[in-house]
C-alpha cells in the first residue's frame, strides 16, 4: 500500500515569518515549495537563493515544484541545493527524460508535473525515469482554488499504468486539497497530497495535517483491500 504523505505548501504561509511557519508544519512529510517565475505561470514567488535558506532551516525535507520556463536549464540547480525532491513541468521541458536523469544523478528525487489539461498518456513510457508524477488538480499559479474533479480519471489512468508496470512511482496531487477532496484523490490513486489553505488556514496546522493524513490513509487502505 502506498504511504499517505502530506506536503503543506508554503504558498499559504506568512512569508515574513517563514522559519516559524516551517516549525508549525514539522509533523508533515515534506515542505512543498512553489517556485513561480511570472512567465510559465502568472505569478511570482521565490527563487533559488530563498529556497536554499529554507533548506537550511527546515525541520523536514523540501519538495520543490518548479512552475518555471526553461526547466532543463534551471531545475538542476535546485537538486544541487540538496532538496529531497525536485519537480519540473512536462510542458516546460524540452528533454524530460534527460532532465529527470540529471536530477537523480545530483541526488534529488525526480518529479514531473502535468497541468490539468495535459494528458498523461504521452508520458507513460517514461514513468520508470521518475520517482513521482504530479497531477495538478487546479491550474498552476495561485493557491486557494477549487479542486477540479475532471482530473480524477487522469489520476486513475496513471495509477493503473504504475501498478501494471510494477514500478514504484508516487502520484502527487496539488490544488484544492481538503479533508473532503483528499478522499476522492486517494480513491483515484494519489498518495502524496499538497495542501496549502487547508493547513495554514487552520487554527492548528499540526492537527489539520493529522486529519488530512487520516482521511487519505483510510481511502488508501480501502483501495488496497486492507
């Protein structure tokens, strides 16, 4: 059974007090860091120097989601910074297999993200090159959006392909994850969940992480027949 992991997004955190905000989610599995360039997506967040400082003070591993153009050029630098996982967008990479291999060679897990309208089928043959497939459940660029149920069939197709091939690729979903929508996403086959507002918008982020993990784990256990 895949492990249910909760990776809170600091996109919903207080950027003035990031070190304290990281401590508030120390019970999570990883910190989801959204890097946006105001080109690939219509928003601008943080770059590599800030990510390096977050890496230095974070109590848990970093999971970077690069919503940037020219990923082939810029993504390897994030792996060099010592991040646990670096995810690039398929739509922003000219040579995704080469890039995934380069990330792994530099010590990071390699993730590839797909926008909601990007089909998964063209990338199924390269799943063995990845550690994680991120299926966006909202349009990338801004937090606080509503979960898109139209992505559920794509999650199911990806999970079926992974199970059929016997490779150990995780499926991450990002966007609109709540205690309600995590159940549907887990049922479809996702096992890593990015949650921003549902965690940082709660009075007790640690308790919110626990509730999300329990809700996702119940569906994963049910799906495995346990």
